[in-house]
C-alpha cells in the first residue's frame, strides 16, 4: 500500500513539473474547423508557476510573422486578456486564405522560451446560389430546373420528385451541375422537386424544395360568327385554355384599336368577355381575340354581324278609279334584308308572294338588294273594286324583328246612295221646317244639287223667282247637303224632293219625301185581358194612322161610375209597348175608362174603353213559379234539378185581390209512381215564408227522386189556388244525416274535463292511502291521531312521551303533475302508483 502511494505522488510531481513552463491555446479541439465567414477567437494563456515572469507574449501567423495589429476594424487583430496574462487572436469574417498553423510564443524568466501552435482549417458551407423555389417550365419544351450549389468541399447532389429519388441515368431527367434537365415537359411533370446537397466530410446535409408548375400556352376554343342587334347591349365570349389562366384582349381589325380603351366597349380581361353597349351599325366586322399568359400568346379572328331591325322608310298612298290598276310600294331596309308582305287591315291573313289563291287580281312581289340591306315590296291590284279601298299594312320582317306601316289605297267611284236608299219620310207640322239630308258616297267627293217639282233649288232660280228663299235653304253642296223646307202648311211643299250627286266619274240621285205630321187618330181597340179585385191589364190596338209619326205614349183616364165628370178623374201614362196595367182600384166598384195616344205632333182623340165592375175581395191570385226561359212544362212533366240534394223555387208576386198578402205557404212531397198513377208520400208540413222573399231553398233532398211542390199565397181571406211544379233531383250522394244530439258548449266541455281530473286525483290519493299510507287521506288520518295523542300527553310520563316529540311539518301542500303526487317538502307521496 505504501508503495502505491509513493508511486502516485511521484506521478503528480512529474505532471506538475511538466505544467510549470508551457503555453495553453483555447479552444482545445484540434484542428479547429470553421466555416468561411464565421468569427474566431484563439486565446493563448501561460501555464507557469509565476505568471508575472512571462514576457514577450505574441501571436505569429501561418508565415511566422508576428501579428501586431490591434485595431478592431481589421480582419485579424490581437487583444490582451483583461485582468490576467494572456493574449487573444481575433478573426472577423474568416476567409479561406486565413487557414493555416498559428503559433503563440513567450519568454519565461527571461531564460526559457515557450511556444504552442494550433491549426485553423476553413470550409465553405453548402449554399443554394441559384435555386428559385418556384419555377415555370412550358409544356412541350426541354427545361432545366435550376439548382446551383456552392460549397467547399463540394457537396454530392441528389434529386427527388416528392419522396421518390430520381435515377441518374434517365432519359426523362438528366442531372447537370447546375440543375435537373427535364426532356419534353408535360403537365405530369408538375410537382415539388427536392434538390439535396450532402458533404460527407463535414456532415452537412441541406435540401431545397422547388415547386415546378408546368405552364401551358393558351389555346382559344373555336368561335362561331356572333349575331348582335343594333341598339341593344350584347356580348361576345372568347374562351381559351392555358396555365396559368390567360388574360384577354379584343381588337377590331379595321380600326386596330384596343377595345378596352373605347367608350362603348368593356373587355373582361380575366374571362375573355367583350361587352358591347348600344350596338351601332358600324360595329359590324371582323374582331380579333388575343389570349396571353406567361407561356405564350395566341389569337383568333371572329366575325360579329350587327343585325338591324327592319325599318320601313317609304310607303306612299295610292289612288286609282274603279276597274283600273294600282300599286303600293313599300321600301324597307335591315340586316339581313327584310322579307316584305302586305295585309289589308280588315283581314287577319297576310298576302302571300305571287298571285293570291282566292283573288288573282292581287299580286305581291318583292325585290332584294343584299349589299344595301334593302327590300322593295310591291302590292299590285288590277281591276279595282270599291272593296279594295282601305288601309293596308306593310310588314317587314327579318330574324331580328318586325316593322309595320300603314298605307291607303283610295278607289275612286261615282256617287251612290246604296246605304241611304231607304230613308224614312221627313215630317213637318205647325210651321216647323223639315230637314232633308242628302248623304251620298263618292270618291272624289260629289257635288250636290236639289230639285223640287223638276226645278233646281239654287241661286239662279232664287233670283228669277221660280223658287222662294222663304221656303227653302240649302246647307252645304259637298260632300253632303241639307235642304231646309218651310212649307207653312202649304200642300204643294209636302211632296218628294230629288237630291242629285255628281263627280267626274258619274252621278246618282235619290228622292226624299216631306210629309205633313198629324196627331194620332183614335185607338183602334181596347180590351181588358186580366181583371183582379184591384188591377186590370189592358191590350191596345194602335190608331189607324199608325204609319205616320211613331206613337210615344198612351194615357188612360178612369173614374168611378158615380162620378159624373172627367175633370177629377185619375190618369196614368205608359210608354209605347209597356205593360198596360192599372193598379190600386177599389173592389166591387164600377169604373169608366177612356184612352188616348200621343206622338211628336200632340195628343190624338180620346177613345172610350170598357166599363168594368171590379170583383169582390178574395184570396190572392195563384203565384206564378219562375222557370228557366228555355223550359216550358205541362202539368205532368217534370223539371230536371241541377243538384242531387237541394232545389230552389222562385216565383212572382201575385195580385192580392183587395187584401194584402200576409205570407206564402210551401209544401213538398215525394212522388211514388205506380204505372200511370202518381201518389204523394212523405209530404212536409206547410212551410210559411215571409212576403219579403219570393224564393225558398229546399234542402236535404234525396238524389234521383221525383218531388212535387205546391205554392200558395195567403191573405186575410184565405189561400190562393196552389201553383204546382214537379222536379227530379240529380243523381249523386244523399244528404249527411243530422246528429240527433245537440252539440256541447265549450263551458260544458271544460266542466267535464275538470271533473274528470278531480275524480282521477281522488282515485290516485285513495290508492296511495291503501297501498303506502301516503297522500292527503293519510295526512288527515295522521293529524287526527296526533290530536288524540296530544290530548293524552298530560297523562303520560316524560319517558313514555319522549318518542312522540318528533318534529312535525306545520303546513304541507300537495301538488299533482299528471303522473305523481308531491308534497311541498319534497317527499313523494304515492311514487310507486303511476297513473
């Protein structure tokens, strides 16, 4: 053991003795490797027993020259260690030329020379000097994916697409010193490529991800001719493929201008749409669409046709005599040139080109001028008739629209009175002038003269006295004329007058009679048709001179037989043709009647009518049941009902025969037929209907069943004879039976619901009491027991009543939620008895 201790001591002394005179350079790793451009500090410290004896401490460069630079701005400088012996060698931005062996020297005790050395080696880190992260090859070309790397020592380069290593000897991918050559680029070459650089000697491994986006030059899809309409807004779409999506430009070839810079055009550069506002005629022509992206550009031409709506710029009226030929010329323009046709406004059907099938006098022709965009349409009518006169519509039509314009064909013809041939006589009376109208038809307008007894009524005969101005006045000579005759009751002026109309094509005449107007004569006959207790309906035969002025009114006067004079008689006036009914007469009274007619001249002669004694008061007249105007039934015939379960009967108010009608009685029965005999069954009671109504609906009838209805009017004397009608209901579904039980009111329903809930609660509580001794009944029983116990407490000792001193709830309320009964304290009563 002693020997081991001595050996260790000797070794320690030897180490200490070796360290006493040396220099130590830090860092201690050898050699020192640093990247070019990094900073480096080498520190040299003396390792001696007495540092104060160190002198001439210095650094020497790799060429053995002393480094004396102390300026910190220098790439290499020295600096003393503060507070201790030592010296630092500082490199700022290490370069490849500064690599080498550096020595530190010093003197110890002026007798011993000390030195130490360190090797500094440099390397250049891997750097991607030309390797853009996004690169854009063009499809169909050979492209080099750039990845230029710098490093010392130079790294080993590998290429990956995604996570797949690309082979070195590949025809598709060729490795080059500054990148990866891709042959015949396709869109499948899109993706992320990885360029990896490895330096085995330094262990450096770096990668650069390069996103390769294959670009495709634009390709414009084929375009067809585009049709736009003048005056409208329109658009044209140019569609191109490409990657990245191309931008677009539109150019009009004849002007060579970019349409995006014009006022009426708008170019959507991203979608290729050309918007044309207020298209003009001059916009027609060839256009060029240019599509461009970073891979290239392409262009195509397309024709834009500006279509013009038809316009009719000339349509002249035509005039020609009967039996001649005329033409209507309609000039139109448009793009494309319009098709022209005509139609007469009185006809819906337009004329066809060429002669018309139903009238070969009419022929339609058209001539087209494509260059000018014009079409001339000609409608020719030969052997003109008067019916050809009128408005004609020229219709110009192309693919854009239609245009319309009216022209007139005037057919000349000689005067005629066809429409006024049968004019009624003109009447004059009491000095009133007669107005005779002459209204001929003629084109051109006719000139009119009047004749009386073969004498022309005009200025010449007024002057020579053959015709008196006091008796005649002519108003107008063309195209119509009026002769005012003042006969002053002289018979010679009540005669025929001739109107003669003439123009260049001929003449025509018509005779008009002037008659003397007379008051009506006596009425031919008066007959009482219907007589009730209070009314009479008369029928009248007109006066014998009924062909004179028309009768305007008839008047009746009537008075009781006991009244001697007509002075205070009652009168009533009817218009001609009205029902001649006298009402409000008194029953059992005899009346005298007289009648007179009136026209525009005045009142005629009174005619005595029949003397009639009114019947006594009686039951009302039989009501008249109203039927559809198209149906006329006999007694045994039946009316088809429109409905299967109801029918409405309507009637007129009958004469009351002296006593007011109080109500109507309605009764209806089913009819059962047995051979030729009918039997009434299931008859209703008499149904009373107010006099306010003259209708009554019968409901709840059986389908396909024959019914008979009897209708009576009732007054104070009795019932009228019944008006009867038979009808059969239509086939169908019968009425729904009425519910014999009256409907329950809302209050009754609520009461039943509340009572049901109370009964349910009582049953639930009773069940809880019997099963679990819980609930309201149980609580009441418990309180009763407690009351008895409390009364017995004074009789018991403290030990006996101790168990009874349990806390008791003073107030307990019970709630029922529809399923369980709860106490307010939270205890569930009857929780096992679900309802």
